[in-house]
C-alpha cells in the first residue's frame, strides 16, 4: 500500500481502526468484485474484513503498482464521523 487519503485517515481515527488491520485486509480480506470498479482508472477495489466482531469495509484506489486507501466504513453500523 502506498498511502492513505485524509478522509480515510479521519475515518480510521473515528472508527478506531488501526494500520495493522488495514495491512491485514489488504493482504487477506475478501475483495467484493461486484462493488469494485475494476474497469475504471484508477481502479477501485472494495475489501471486506472482520475485526473484533465487526465488518470493516475498505476502499483502495490502485494505479500501476501502488494502492491508496481512500475510505474506511462499517457497513452494518450507524457511526457518525465528522470527516470532510
């Protein structure tokens, strides 16, 4: 992974998700191909992983050999984050 957007950094703090989980999800998570945008540029991959009985959904934008974490969400929980 090459970087993290400001939005994703804010969401990680708000949702109490650490970088170890992000690394794990990037390597071992389940890619949701039906929700991913693999025919666009940059390609966007949606990856789901479980963390402490929560489903965490991460969005990565990829180009060439780099990937940037662009969003972090808890799809089945209502959490309000004051992120831009």
